C-alpha cells in the first residue's frame, strides 16, 4: 500500500469522525434546546409574573375596611332595640335608636385610622440560569448550605437574620420552573434550568446589606453551578445594572424614612 492510498484512507477516516462528532453535537443541542424551550414557554416564571405573587408570605397590609365590620359585629344584637323599649309612651321611639345606631356604626378613630402602607415593599429579583446543563438537586443542596440558604416554608430556601431575629427572612431562593418549589424530599433526582433569588425590602436600615449579600450569593451560585446571573428582565447582570439596583434600594429607604411615623 503506497503513501497516497494511506493518506486517502486517513483523510476519509478523519472526515467520518468529524461528521459523526458534528451530528452528535447537533443531536445533543437539539435535546437541550427542546428542554429549555419547553420551560421558557410553559413553566418558567417570568412572563409578567413575580415570585412575590406566588411564593412570598402574606405581607402585613393594613385592612382599613375591616375595622367598621369589627366594631359593628362587636355590638350585641339586641343592644339597638333595648332603648326603644324603655321610652315613655309620649316619646318618639325612633330618635334614641337612630342615635345609638349612628354611634355604633361610627368606628372609633383609633381603629379606623390605622397607619396605611404609603410605600410598597421593593422587590429585588435575580436569576441564575444554567449555561448548558440543568442544575442537579444534590449540587443545589450543597451550595445552598454553604451560602446560608436553608429549606423552609413554601418548599423553597431562605436566608435568615442570624443576629437579631432568626425567624426573619432576608431573601429566598426559588426554583425557576413553576410552581417555584423544590421537592425537598426527593432532591436526588431533581434538576432545574435555573434558580431565582428574591427579596422584599421594606425600607429598613439593613436593606442595602441584604441586597449586597443577595448579589454575592447569586454570583457564588452561578460560579459553582456553571450558570449566569440575570436581572429581572432576564439579561446579564452588569456592573451598571447592579449599581442601578443599589441606588433603587437606597432611594426606597429614603422614601420609607419620610413616611414612617416619628
């Protein structure tokens, strides 16, 4: 066998190997693409929805409309007709009940005029999106523990205030796929295309610290799990965007200082 024949054989084998590798990569990318497209179309919580709507605990919203109901229901049922039974025959039986009803229907100012929520909590949301392969459950558990994120209510992870109030949640980590929860009893077989960190800031002095810790946690998760940190618009979190969010946190705190009672 001469050198030319050997060269042709090697070239043919090389072409076959390259073609096989190309077809394999196409097949794998098609599978990953189908997985991502299905999640983006049907499952990923991003189309105008926020995780606060689905996962965050009920806020302490003032319920001004309920105060009159409480006062009215607290009045005994026979209290209104009783004064009428004591009226003398010549007196008007309707005057006293009308005054009693008016006074009963008029809630006490202290109960009706609760301090309303003038400024809504500021929602900060960051995502960690997998670059090529989904995040596996055991890996999520390991990195979450190292970041101070612990499984808790609503089957998601929470970062708690470890200094003053261990029941207070600084921020939380949810699954990017609806309904946003994790199968905490079966994480071994679990996988997800992404994670979401979110916090609701209420103008407290430590809000900026919470934001900085959440950003640092998002970057650590992305680096460890081989993902990318995205903002609330599913765009890469740039330095400029991070500073924009930081300024929003500061401005929100200033607004709360102006409306909080002194």
